[in-house]
């Protein structure tokens, strides 16, 4: 019998809380991005053509500067969404899972 190293690493008990928080963060990040873009006071068009034209308009002709700008946006979203994901997991998902396990566990007896 061959042991799968990927399964062994991912089923490690210390990754289980991280996976639950990552799932909650994944579920909330689209709403966060919509909220963030909704706070803008000007129209923001989310298309590939608009993004490329804005890069040329703002003077991001250098590809390295373009990646730096994208990295700043990614970092800002990550810094904001991770605490929100932890909060949502602790305030909503974990108590709801305990409640559901309690309800369905009593139904088995």
C-alpha cells in the first residue's frame, strides 16, 4: 500500500482550522470586492479592454509597474478579507455547524 504524500500533508490536523477559514474567506471575498468597488465615486468598468487602456492612460507603460499596482490591490484586499473571514467563521459558520450537528445527532437516536 502506497501512502499519498499530498493527502498526508493536507489531512494534517493543523491544516483543518486553516481550511475552514479559507473556505469562509473564499465565500466572502466576492462580496467584499463588490463592496470595495461600490465605494468609488466614479464609474468603474471591469473589462479587460478598460483595464489595459487605464494602464496606458495612467502611465503604466512599464510591465513591472503594472504588476506592482496589481500586487498593491491584491495585498489590500487580502489584508481586509482575512480578518473578515476569521470573524465570519467564528461568528456564523462554527456555531451553525455545532447547531446542525446537535440537531442531526439527536435525530439518529
